[in-house]
């Protein structure tokens, strides 16, 4: 059975047996639930029905994750659990990273510590996986705040891409053009969530922005705790 046939037949074990790329993974929501339960005794409940809005997703996150891992040690454990899940799912390329606000919250504003954490866990848990570090931006944050956070990250060749996500109705995509131009100058792959909760007009506006470097746009809705 080939990969397409496995998908059509919904044979999850065959799907897992094929090497694949996960080019969008929010590690906080991408961990292995059984691993978390075994290591911590905390049971993260699965999503049992579609989440119809960003507020519903935030509500689920507060209810089932909340403050349980909101420490530097907890954050690093979630990264570890995500590599466990990725290995289990047969992922060979994992694009993953930290939101810029997390640098100060969990890594003492030390970008070297952040990079080392991802790389060390990668080598320890799943050295066969190619790590592509991503810079994450929460769309509801003021642009000047994001720019201040990003000053620690520009020029670090360890980062592969940048991504904008969160409440896409919080502010227009045009506000982020200066950040994306700077990211393009730094050779980053440019990504942004659009069309999750907005309209077709929002998608057209996003892809029409004057960015001529390597660019990809993410249209798929976010999933939680192991999408496979």
C-alpha cells in the first residue's frame, strides 16, 4: 500500500510508516499525550469536535493546558514531548519554534539558550529528524513590541522561517510588512496564517503584499496534540 492509498483507507499505522515533513507545528499543542501522562501524571484531553473559532481554541487551551506547563522547565518538557510525537508519526523534517514572547518568558532573553534547547532535545529524542527552527509571531501583539523582541533574533542563521498566527482579525496583514521585509533580508522563509477565520478577501490581501522573496502562506486550521 502506498501513502495515498493509506490516506484514503485511513490506515494510520501505514501512514506513520512513511517519512514525511511537518512544516507547521506549534509545539505547545503538538506533544504526545501518552508521554505527557506517563511523565507528569497529567492527562491532556483530546479535541473531540471541530473548534469553530479562535476563542473556542483559546478556551480549550486554557481548560486543558492552562498553567500546567507555564515554567521554563514545563516549556522545555513540551518541546521534548513534541519530538516524541513527531518521531512516533514518522516525521523526518520538523519545522517548529518558539513565539518571540517566549524568549523572555522561558529562556531568560537568551536566544542561545533557546536554540540550544531545541537542538539538544532534537539530538537526544529524535536525531534522525531534520530540525527547522521557526520564529513565531502572535498577531494580536503590537508591531512595535514584536519588533523589539525580534532584535534578539535577527541574524541568527539557525532560524529557517518566520510565521504569523493567532487571531487574524486582530489587525490587518499590512501592519506586518516591515517585519516580513526584514525577515526576507535575513533569508527566512516567510509564512503567515490567513483564511482560518477570515474571508477570501483576507487571503487575497495577504498574498498581494509586495514581498518578493521566498514566501509561503499557511491556510490550514490549527490542530492540537498530534494531528496524525
